[in-house]
């Protein structure tokens, strides 16, 4: 018998199959985006469309270059990215630390799990009034709201990952003399990595969705501020432009995480 016949069917993907899969994914993805854009163009070109309510793409592109030329867009994007990155980093770091402890050590679960389950259903935006009262309207308050949002959605995935570590891995490591701490560090955390990275991706979405609300706290800069400015002065094209930019950056950052996940999870059977 040929030795290659004993290999699992999903061990190696033929190069031609991989290229075909990527090509098909690109074509379908491009087609879906093009369909949305063409539909929007068709609607905005209807005779009864009000450009003040639904601006054509040319006006949205024009608003982009206007804000780019006067420096408002670059400044706002830099401020918003700083808030998103800081809130995401702090929130997910705490989520991984606390989630791993809760998912692995019973005493940590007994201490922290009731607290997390009690406050998890509370929307992060509900904390805005009390955060303003406690910390004022500075940059710290805006980052704190994003941090809370990222932590709450990520910690659940981390706990689930730690609790779903295959028992056979734990038994094998223990049989070879590994201590509980060594099993935690070298077996449990790596085995929970797919759940942790999924938590990162969900937290990234939460960071962007919370960003605009956090920038309503007397922010003088940021994408949320430009949204508010567009609403105040009825600049619908500017509002649409900011929405597209937020979606584009969130999409690119999520794709970056998917690439990282694919590199780290080469041993996993999960498919992108």
C-alpha cells in the first residue's frame, strides 16, 4: 500500500484546490460588495430621491477628500484608533488573565464568576453616566467604556475555551509528571487559543461599536465627533463617509486577526 494513502484526507490541501477556493471566495465577496454599491447608486439616481437624505456616492467621496484636505479626517481617525487600540488591549488582556483563571481554577471561578455573570448583561453604554460622575469627561472615561465592552465579550470566550480543554490532554500531561501549573501554562492555554482569538475578534467589533458612544462624552475629536458634527449641520454625506470608514477599518482589522489565527492554528481542523 502506498504510504500516502494512510494520511488523513484533510492533512494536505492540493495547491490547485486552495487557489480555486481562494478565487471563489474573492469572486463571491467582490460580487456581494458590488451588488450593495450598485443598488445604492441605483437608489440615489431615482428621480424622487432626496440627496440631502441619501447622498450620491460622488458626494460621499467629495466629503472624504474635503475632510482629508483640511486635516479633520486624519486627526479624527488617529484619535479614534488610539481609543480603540487602548481599550481593546486593556480589555482583552484583563479578559484573558481573569478568564483563564476562572476557567481553570475552581477557587477563582467561585470568586469571580458570580460577579461577571451579574454585570455581563448590563450594556456598556449604561455605564456612561456613572463613569462621567466618577471620572469626568476626559480621555480616560472614553477609553474605559471601550475597555469594559471588550472585556465583557472576550472573557466569556476565554472561560469557555479553558473549560473545553480536552481531558485527554490534561491526563497525558499529568501522567508525564506535569504539575497543575505546568498543565495550565503548557496545555490548557494553548488548547484554548482558538476560543481566545475568537474572543479577540468579537471584542474588536465591540470596541468599534462602542467607539462612537464613547466619543459622545464631550470629545473634541474622533470619528464619533465628526458623526455628531455631520448630524448637527445636516451633512449627510459626511455621516455616510464616516460610517464607511468605520466599517472599512473594522473589516481590515478583523481580517488581520483572521490571518493571525490561521498562522497560529495550522494544527486545527477549523476552516476559514
